[in-house]
C-alpha cells in the first residue's frame, strides 16, 4: 500500500522533519511504500503554499493517508485529510499502523 504521511510541520522545531523521517522509516520497515513530504520538499525555506501544491499532487497518487499525532492541529494536514477523504483514499493513523 502506498501511503502519504501527514502531520504538523509549521510552528514545530525543525519543521518536524525528524518525526516525519522516523515514522517513514518505521512504516517502510513494516512494508508500506511511504510518500514523505519531507522528501518532496526538503528545502525548509519554501513557502507553505509551494510545499502544499507539491504535497497534494503526491497525495493524489496514493492509496491512503497516514495521519501522525497532532495532525488535527495542522491546517495543512487537515486539508490533506479532507482531500484524501473526498478522493476515497484510506484514512489511517500512524499509531495504529505501528501497533
């Protein structure tokens, strides 16, 4: 299953890159194909809108979205979840996938 990793970045130290990369590695270890927005947009100086455009494009090619803890406090992750839901993608939670 190809899953898009979604969670908070704005306002989080280091844009939460360490957590994204750690979750991506663990999920890949479980056999998932992970689309990690950190790998799509490694330049932390890009605008929020530039990153979101690339992220939404990548999300559309996935089977599901994996929501990280705190996703509900992120306007970008909320939008990604909404798009995934409207496209009929599987809505998953990282914590459930790693149990």
